[in-house]
């Protein structure tokens, strides 16, 4: 039994397509290894978060001053690096 050259090409093409789809399916399932995050990005991210907290506190203090006329003092504790909010009462 002899296979025509056209049928032979069709079989070769079908096998190639099958091999390609199986190969790409395996590639889609595999995940790249996780890498460590960049230290500079972590540092910048933490600075942005702290700046956001400070800006939020300043805006709240300004809002309270506009509403009540009472000043609020914002300080950063040097040991704990936490924001301290203190009401300033003028007598």
C-alpha cells in the first residue's frame, strides 16, 4: 500500500500542528519563578505610604481648623516614627 505525496504532507502537517498545540499548552500551564521584589521599589513604596498618612493627617487638621477655629499640632515621634496629633488650646 502506497500513500500519495499529498496525503503524506497532510499527515506531516497534522502531526506538526498537534505537536505545536501540545507544546504551547504546556507552556501556558507553567508559571515563571517568583523573584524577590526590588529593594528600591519597596523603599519608595513605604515612603509614599508614610507621606500619604502625613498628608491625610494635615488635611484633617486643616479641615478641623476651618470648622472649629482650633489649631491642631502634628508631630512625628522620633523614637517610634508615629504621627502624634495634639490639640492646641489658646487661652
